[in-house]
């Protein structure tokens, strides 16, 4: 092949792949050590309960990963499955029981829930000190506390990824695309409070999205629209974190589907200094944070 015309190449042609699987494995190894210490001290082994309503395939896969992670680190776990016809009242009663169960240190209700059940009513019913997803308003508010209780799991995982890849956030322009209650909103608060960053939050009402994303030293996208972020929307040398996990179906994919992020990885990656892949970026970190929160919930209860 002839020599490429360098003048047409982008300034940054190599980038670091932020490997969420590797960091999650490191965190799990740290947790295993702590579990071994707890065993030696005769303390309580962390116990996570998982509530799954209905038979959504994607939710089943996520839950399987969470169970596998509990087994890997030596946590106890309980799976509680309910038909998608369960009433909101009945589900609330089951949550009451788990809230009171002295052996369960933390639990999650896998989302989404069937449309007749209010997500807010259900999540707000979880005792904040067992809310290891960090979904309750109490834990959302706790982000701005000097001593947070249980941090929202996905944002916590992203902050941990940035930390472990030595990405400086202080005084950097961070643009968060997506203002959801579970990711974008808590993450933007964590970047301000814990990361000392200058943060812009964009959402579906933002006009001229690219005008904002092009300013980002650190661009974090959590929308759920595959390919939303194209190369022309990203600054040279930016750090890009892709939180999107959309199941796209098609006969060309093994298993009949593929998980796609919000970033056009192939064209965006060469412009970046660092970027997360999908899958294998943020996803494994959410599970690692869930384990860290379960360990913290156990230790807080036994302090
Ligand atoms: N559905 C998709 N992601 C999550 C998550 O992190 N926690 C729960 N409970 N449900 C989800």
C-alpha cells in the first residue's frame, strides 16, 4: 500500500481504550480480599437480593451478570422472581419484607418494571441503607454530603473508571448528554462535587447539541440512541465515555442481537485520547459498583 497522506490524517490517531472489564476485575479482586478478611474475623458475609419482575430478555441477562458477580466475590445472594402481572401493592409488600430481613444487606429491583407499576413508588420504598443501586432520593441527595451513604451505581462506576485511568476532572469542561434520574443527573452532580469539573448537561430539549459536545474535554453520553455522537461532534483529544446500551436486533448478529452504544465508535475513537467500548466499558463498572455498595451496606450495618 502507498504511504498514507499524513496531512489528511487526524492529529490523534492512537487512543487508549478504557477497559471497564479489566477495572471491574481489579475491583472484584479487592472485594474478594475483603470478603476473606470478613471470613477470618467471623463477620457477616454480604448478602444481595435481586427482585426481577417479568421475563424481559435484556433484564434477565443483566440479572444473570449480577448473580455471576456475587458468586465470583463470595457474596450470598437471593433471586426473587415475580410474574409481570404482580400488583404494585403486592410488590411493595415484598419490598417491606426484604427491607426488614436482617440477613439481606442490600437489594435491587431490576428495571424496567411493567407499566402498571410506578418506578418512583417502588424505588422510594427501598430502605436507603439497603438501596445498593443508589436510586432513592435520599441517596441521590447524599451525593452532595460530606459522607455519602450509597452512591448511584453507574455514575459511581464512571467516576471510578476516570480515577483509575488518571483522567483529571478538576477545571475540565465535562459535557453530559442525557439528564436521566439514574445516570445523567447524578453523574453531573458527582462531577461537580467530587470531580470539581465545569459541567454542562444536555438533554432532548437541547438545541444544537454539537455546539456543546465540541467544547467537551470529557464527553459522557447516556441517552440510548445508537450512533448519536458522530466524529464531527467531538473535540480532538477528548475523553469519551459511552453509557449507551441499546439492544439492536438483526440476523447479522450472533445470538440475533448486538449491544450498541450512543457513540459512532469507529469514526469517533481516532479523534479521542481515551474512549470506552460498548460492550466492555461502563457496563461491567455498574456491576462492580453494585458489589462495592453491597459491601459498604454490610459494613455500615455492622459498624
Ligand atoms: N436496568 C438497567 N440498568 C439497571 C440498573 O443498574 N439497576 C436496576 N435496578 N435496573 C436496571
